[in-house]
């Protein structure tokens, strides 16, 4: 059985996750977290020396969950492209499950919040490096074209796979009204099938041109044969 102090630690972090998307680094207060967790404020300071230390622990815990899923999907024997496809799918699913928290961290970093900026500085090289290495291996195996520079390919994949999950969904969460869109968005953009389709489409766009031909080109080749 977990020790009582460990249970308090977990309760505080769970409350932090619940409150952070709306409050962000600046407005998340020790009092609010402690009250939400049903914990005395003194116990907050017992477990976390400061609000900044709590925020670091909260964001790092979230990141480690994401990275474990990403790395687990990327591991294994065999060709790099299927592992890259699985890794991108895992990343998108994590972002879908925590999209409001992810968006808030991003906004805080862009707004100059020190803890959020430190979080990205320390952690971004890990997942970016893993994905870039997979892309490089896939290129060497002939599954990805080499025309686009590595960072351009990375930016294209992130925008294709993650942008709808985090930022377009964020616009809808914020109250953007587009008739008929909400009902279709979950099925056509946010579902597992939609994520897998988007990953496949993005990777197909980066494949060597000989492997991805427009329909008209495929028809001409059949006619010539």
C-alpha cells in the first residue's frame, strides 16, 4: 500500500493536471492546488519546495509519460518507416488525450514563462532527436525521399499530424462556431482511424516520387504496358 505521504504527492499532482490548462504557470496557485486536492497547504510545501518546483514536477511527469509511449512505439527490430508511423501515432494520441494541457504549456512558453521555457529547452531535444533519427534511417532504407532537409520534414510531419489535434481542436474548445463541424470533427480528425490516416498521408507525401504517383500517372503507366 502506498505511504500516506506518497498519496498526498499524487493527489497534488493530479490536481495540478486538472487546474493547469485553465490557469497556466502564472495563475496556478498553491492554495488552489491544495484545496482541489483536499490537502493542507503546509503539506504542499513539504512535498514541493515552491510553486516553481511543483510546476517542474508536473510538466516533467507529463513529458515522461509521453516519451515512454513514443520510445516504446519506436523500438523494435525491422524497418524504420513502420516504427516512425507507430511513433507518430502514439504522439498524436497522447496530444489528443492532453491537448488542453499541451496547448497551455506551449502558450506559456511563447509568453515567456520561465518554467515552461525551461521545460521545452530541456526536453525537446529528446523526442525531436528520436524522430529525426527514425526519419534519417527511413531515408537510408529508401522509404523517405531526401529532397527536403531533415528539419523541414520534421516540421511538415508535426504540422500535419499534431496541428489538428492540439490547435484546431483548441479553437473548437474555445467556442469557434462552424455549422456542422463539431459533429464531424471527432470522427474525421480526432479518432484513432483519422489519426492513422493522417500519419499515413503525411508519410506518403515524403516518400520517393517513384513510389507515390498521381492517379493520372498510374493510369498512363498501365496504358503504356
